[in-house]
């Protein structure tokens, strides 16, 4: 009933995007296109499924070591079994897709959409059904991740800058604490005689104390932000979206 309603919505000309988990053969046949991702967010297949998912089956079977698809099988279950096949050497389906005509057609489609976006033109979906024939020129993703380290760094920086921009209470609290501590220590040593050895020691001591207290205050205040982002970080790290090291570096930079 739900899928029939979604199908009726799609027939009105609207684009419908669904996330599915091991659907039945009948439900799977209701979809026109598929974006299949493996762990790390890397694309394994993107394009039109065709009747009885013939395009998907043909694309995956072009990779070496894939179990032959039989008509009685459910394409959705078969593709998941193929991706999780334990038999070594397991094929790199992400690399297989990047070297395929499907990937080249998707890149060409994106460039065509960008080219005609200003003119308001319409571009039809062109999807090749052949086996891999060439390589597409693009930045290689980092090992184990869907994007290069430079892309991860850029996206994480934008993410944290947006988070801190949307947390005015957190920023205001830290600002008030820093100003209050600065005034307290500054007024306490306002008229210290710096011409004597004791005065010089006092001036150096207040700088040391300022650094210690500010560090402790920042460590305590940032825990609220870290606790808030912890669940998101665990989920995104499990999907290999970015490096934990880059996450920590960008978080420290945003704190500055």
C-alpha cells in the first residue's frame, strides 16, 4: 500500500527518493533508478535499473568473482550478497564503477546540467549499459574514505564553523568568562612595580596563571559541545565519512 502510494506520487512527475533495506523482488521492481553505496559512502552503482534490474545485474556481473545471477533470485538480495562476498580476492566494486560507462555517463549528465542550469534547459538521463571500458579523470579518494583528505578538511571546516555560528550562547558564555578572568587578574596586578625582581616574577606569574585558568575554562566549556556532537561523530565515523584525526584538528581550529 505504501509503495503504491509512492508510485502514484512519482507518476505525477515528482521525484521520489527512498532508502530501502533488502526489499522483496516485487517492491524492488517498482523503482526506476538506484544509487547503491557501500561502506564509506563509495558509489557502487548509479543509474536506471531496467526491467528486472537487468542493468544492475549486468554491471555487477562484469566484475570478476561475482556469483552468477539466476532468474529466480531477488536482485536486491543478490546484490547485497555480491557486495559482502567473503571469498578472496573480493572485487573493488567502487573502482569497478569509477571505470565504467555508467560513471562516465553520470559525470557527463552532471556537466550538462551545470551547463544548461543558467539557461533553464532540460537534460535527459543518459545511462550506458556496457561493461567498463575506460577510466574517468577525477581526484582519487583517500584510502578507506569516500572523499580525498582535502575535501574532508574543507567540509569539516564548513560544518564546525556553521555549528559554532549557530551556538551564540556557547560563544557568549566563553567570552564573558574570558573577559571576567582577564579583568580579575589584571586589576589584581595593576600597580605592580616591574622595576624589581619581585615585580617581574609577579608579571610572569600572572601570565602563567592566565594561561592555566583559560585553558581549564575552555576544556570545561567545550565538553558541552563535544557531548552534543558525540552521537553524530560515532555515526559518521562508522560510515568512514572522514578521518578522526582531521575531525580533531578542525575542532581545535574552530575552538580558536
